C-alpha cells in the first residue's frame, strides 16, 4: 500500500515546485508516484515529466474539466482511478496528489489521501492566515512558501508566524523557501515521519 499525500493551495503558491523538490530528495530511497490536477490541461504533469528523473508513466495528469475542489473532495473518482492505477502497476511508497489551484476553502477528502499539506505563499499577502479557510485551519501541515520574497512584498514574517500559530492551534506548520535548503529538508522530514 502506498501512502497518499495531498498537496493543496491557491494557484501559484508552489505546489508543483514542492512536489519536484520532494521527489528529488526522496527518490533514491522511495518509489514515488504523482497525480496532478489541472482544470483544462495536464500542464503540471507535463512539467514534472520533463524535470524529474523518474519513470514518466508514474506521473499522471488528471484533467478535472470543472471546479477543482470537486475532484479532490466531492467526486474523487478520477483521482482515485489514477491512484489505483499507480498502485496496481508500480506499487509506489508515496503518491503525491496535487490539487488544481483553489481558493482558501478547498480540502482533500480523506477517502482519497491519507494526509494533506496546504501551501500558501507570502506574496499572496501577509494577512492570508488571518483570513482562515478550511485548508489553512485543518490541513495536516500548513506550509507558508516563498519566505525569500517577504522583503519585496512588504510582509512581516514575524507577524505572519504569530498569526499562523494562533490559527493552527497545535497543528504543525513550516515556513519555507527554495532559497533555503534546510527548510525544504524539514518538509521532507515531515513526509518521512508519515511513513
Ligand atoms: N521566490 C520563490 N519562488 C518560488 C518558490 N517556490 C516556487 N516558486 C515559484 O512560484 C511559481 C509558481 O510555482 P508552482 O510550483 O508552479 O505553483 P503551483 O501553481 O502552486 O503549482 C513558479 O514560478 C516557481 O518557480 C520559492 O520558495 N521562492
Ligand atoms: Mg501546479
């Protein structure tokens, strides 16, 4: 059985990039499958197929054709089918399921994934954690990405951390940036702990 990890969050927050780094860090020890969701294309899957050094048949792009929330929360049949195919053909250790970009209310069905991380980024505004939203409050891990951009977009990271702490209660969160390798390693460690 694979462990299935959902990666949700608004368009452009860094979901595909995060799957790319995690796969690069994990692939020597774990077999990875990937399912991406786009509304009208298989753009993210195509991107990952060109970038990653894993069997491209283990990367499946689901074209949801409609509301991106529905395909990960309500009618999960297309995503389930993709995951079942990967499990049957390749027996991966981990399957990452990237949601189509959403607004702050999207969540994964736990019938589709075992755990999910919710990704926001600092360039969307420092006030996002105060605006709450289901993914932000209830995800298994909240990731605040692109901390390197904070000085350029006038975001106070300390204030943002304090807002995140208040809203997450005891649930975990990470502030990360692709410019700081050790933060990506912490994210990888979170995945390994799930296994
Ligand atoms: N500055 C900066 N840019 C990032 C970081 N992570 C991702 N990006 C960029 O953000 C853009 C959107 O990322 P992508 O992974 O496609 O977002 P998605 O729509 O959530 O899948 C891309 O141009 C990435 O290169 C980061 O930590 N810092
Ligand atoms: Mg993406």
